[in-house]
C-alpha cells in the first residue's frame, strides 16, 4: 500500500461527488447533513430530558412542601416567642435586682443614720458622765479638805496643850 495514493485519494475526497437517490452529493455536503442531523437529534434528546425534569417537578406534591414550610415557620415563630419570653424574663430579673439594690441602699442609709444618732447619744452620755464625775471629785476634795482641816486643827490643839502642859495626860 502506498501512502501517497491514500493521501491523494483523501485530498480529492472533498471534491468528489457521489450520486445517491438521483442527487449528486459531495463529501462536504454529506458532512453538513450529518452535522445538521446530529444537531436535530441532540436538540430532541435535550428537549426530552428537559421534558422529563419538568414532569418530575410538576409531579411534586406542593402541599407537602407547603406543609413543611408551615412547620418551619411554626418552629421559627416558636423560637422567636421563646427568645421574647427570655428577654422579658431577663428584663424582669434586671428590674427585680434594681429594686432590691435600691431597697438595700435605703436600709443602709437608715442604719447609717441610726449609727450616727447612737454615736451622738453615747458622746452626750460620756460628756454628762464626765461632768458628773468631775463634780463628784470636787465634792470629795472639798469634803476631804474640810476633814483634813478639822483633823489638823484637832492635832494642833492637842499638840499645843501638850506643849503648854507637858505633865498632863
């Protein structure tokens, strides 16, 4: 087999015409017809596949999907209600804590006032006691100095009598 002859036959194949069914057809036109036919067959196949997809979508139970959507909406609504309840509960706790803190502050203020009053009373009592003790000391001093003077006078009298009359008593 000679490759040059085969190559020459292939080169001349595009220009050759064949007679088929009473028509003269070249190799290029046969290829164009085959391309056209394959395009039509491919388009028909694609249309058939698309038709099957549309039929499967059309056959879906839309009520089931709607039911599932309703269930999801109910879940979302339930969750949002729970979130709102949690927020409200947190707000109640915050307000309760605020009122407790205010109450504790008021009680603390009352206790501080009571402590100040008690301190004032105790200071006054201490001051009064100091005055009373000082008065008592003064009385004792006066009393003792009076007694001492009396004792001194008596002692001086006895001493003077003894000095005046050494033989007596």
